C-alpha cells in the first residue's frame, strides 16, 4: 500500500468524507476519485458499512423492546466506527473491517478473489 506522503491531501479528504456521508458519499467518491486506490477502498468500505448497519437496524426493529436498545447501540457503534475510519482515511491508513473490508478490497480492485488466485 502507498505511504502517507505519496497520497495527496484531496484524495485523503475525499476518502475521509465517505464515512460521514454514507452510501451517497461513497458513490460520489467512487465517481470522483476512481483513480485513487485509497478513495476506492474507503468508498466501498463506507458503502458496505452503512448498508450493513441499516440492514441490522431494520432487523432489530422487528424485535419488541429489546430491539430498540440494540438499534440505538448499533447506530451509535456504527457512528463511532465511522468517525474512527474517517480519521484513519484522512491519515491515509487502510484499516480493514472484518468481512466488509475484504469485500471492499476486492471491489476496489486491490485484491484478487481466491478463486481467481488459484
């Protein structure tokens, strides 16, 4: 992966903004920063993160009473994780969320699928 110094500030800022702006911000970043691997990775990871959080919250709404606490906990946890990942993206770091990050690496074209590697 490239070092912090080799990635310009605009790419780092665009990568960082993908997390607070959710899937819409991620889609915009994919369109605007398609040539920057850092932006592509963080855009895909942000899209997948917020879709996962949204699906989990929708599922928790089906559980009476207990679901409300889980819903709020998941929403706050997702927001805290997004803040952490936005800061890491701005510093040009590549933290990979388990499962979601691996998919993001593949979709960003930074890692081949296992079936293709064999």
